[in-house]
C-alpha cells in the first residue's frame, strides 16, 4: 500500500461493561471460548498451518492471514510483496480493489471454508467479549504491545486465544517510518462504507475503489475502534469460518 488460561475445572469470570449499559456483565470464558474448541487447520493453497479459536458461535483464525497475493505493475513486473512489511509472520493487505478492481475482497483472500468477516460478524465477536470498551483487553496478545512509559503494561489478556498482535497499519509510501511498530494493530472488514469510493487512474483509464471498514486496537487502550479504511493504508486480515 494476553493470556488467561480457561481451565476446565472452574469458570474464569471477568466483569466488563457492555456498549450500551454501565452495569457490569460477567464473562464466563470457559463457556464462551473453551480451550477444547481451539486447534489448527491447513490452508491447501500454500500448506500454511493456522491456529483457530472458537468464541461463542463463531470460529476465528487465531493469527493473521499470511497468504501471499501477487501484485503487478502495468508493465507486468511484480511488485514487492506486502508480506515483506508484516510482523509476526503476517501480511498487510490493501483495500482489495486497489489492486484487482474486478475481484471482490469477499471472494478472494481466505482459505476455502473461511471468509473475510463483515461488520456484523466483527460486532458479534466484540459484543461476545464485553463490548467495544473492553474488547481490546480480551483480544490483544499477552505480549508484544509497546509501552509509552516503562511502568505500563499495554498487553492484553488473550483470554479467548484470539491473540491480536500489534504491528500497526502500513501505508502505501513503503516508508518504514510510516507505521508505528507495536503500538497499533488493525484488521479489515469486508463491509463497504456506504456511498463512498475513491478513484485512481492507470494505463487503462480511471477506475473506482471501494472503501472498507477497519477495526483498530491500541497499545494504551482496552478499547477497539472502527474506522473507515484509508485508501493509502493496508491491514491484517482475520478470517472467520463459513
């Protein structure tokens, strides 16, 4: 372009506030995301093994997608892979119509039987773990998040094994200084921002790019925020099972 073990011998509870209520709610992680509903699967396209975790009725990848798409210049030469700029073995993906205007994001990147999640599916995930105000704490990895001050702990609990890593957002200038390592993390939704698109022009003329939503995690915050995906940025992808 954190880790709390959900033991089977007892219920691990967390008090969190929902999005629309100040009343605390108890989250029983042993029931919500049991450890016996986690595992691995193989992406047949490249043989990569992924971890998965079950949260409520959803099954999510427990790591970022690493499938390497091919990008090409107008002259047919291959662009530098966005995977070279990923951290934790991950790739960054642009809003997909930036690269392939005739292919939709929903039908492209994830392994067979999985898909790029919609806003509704991500909303369900976030509500299951207590809402936007606390979801970052629950979903962030238990290590790797940068601290502004030495006495801070910016890591999450990773209570459900989602293991959201930092790594920030990568911008199309290819400048290493453009992304704040270890302080941000984001993954993309397949949902288009209504009535919004941008255009670009290449040797074939002008074409339009859809704008997608992105979900942002922060080093110094327990919250998650939804943004409109910037045309010049790229994000991680977390696939959800069909």
